[in-house]
C-alpha cells in the first residue's frame, strides 16, 4: 500500500503535519470519544483502532490552521468502505465557518472520494487554488453509505512550505 500512496505524491511534497498549529485546530460535530486528533496527529492516525467519528449526523467541519504559509498539493483521507467520507469540500483561508454558512462560499476544491481514496490514495488538488494557504477548512458533507455517522481513520496533507520574508530581519539601508 505504501507504493500506492507514494506514487501519487510528487517529489518535494512533504506531509504537512509538522506545520499544523495544534492550538487552533477545530472540528465541529465530532464525537467526544472519537476526536479529530485520532485522524490527524502523527502516531494516532496510523493506529487502526483510533478514528474520528461524527456525532449528531454524517457531517464534519474541520479547521486546520498552519504555523506558516504552505502550498497544498494533495490530501489523503482514509476511512471504512461504508462510513468513510464521500463528498469533501476544501476551503483555503476561510476562518470561522460553521454548518450554517458553509454553503455560502464556493469551495476551493470539491472531491468525491473513491474506494481507492478511502484506502489511502491521495487526491491531487487544484494546485493553483492552494498556493498561499494559512488555513484549510475541510467539510465532509456525506459518507459512502448514507449512514448517520461518518468515520475518518486518517487525514494527511501533502505540500510544501512557502519561504516568506520576515520584514523584521531586513536591515534599513542608510543613505549617504
């Protein structure tokens, strides 16, 4: 399976988990016993016994801010055949979204996950829409089987960091 996942990831693309601002990560409608950390955090997300589950219905709204600007290339969302996510909408740099206003904005990209994707095959995103990403909002609209609960076993984001200039590091040039 590792070869399937790595073949879709281009050279130079890295797992962006180390750049997530964990203090501001949010997930709306997550089960109290099966939280987002189970699917997103390194170590947890590779444990088959742990997963993220929705609570009141099949929808999940996940907000992932980054500590620095990134370019997002692809996303891998793993889940079971029936309860795994089906329609996933991704929003770049949209903060404070809720279920009441998620449909007010056009997504940066929208994907329907196949059974191959649910096994870990990354989805290549519309790269041009994800060049300057400070945060990513993932809206899981429904699941494969139309069940009341959606289950996500793993979320992995692949891309590169953007080298930004820290203006404080620049020295003022004095005129002579």
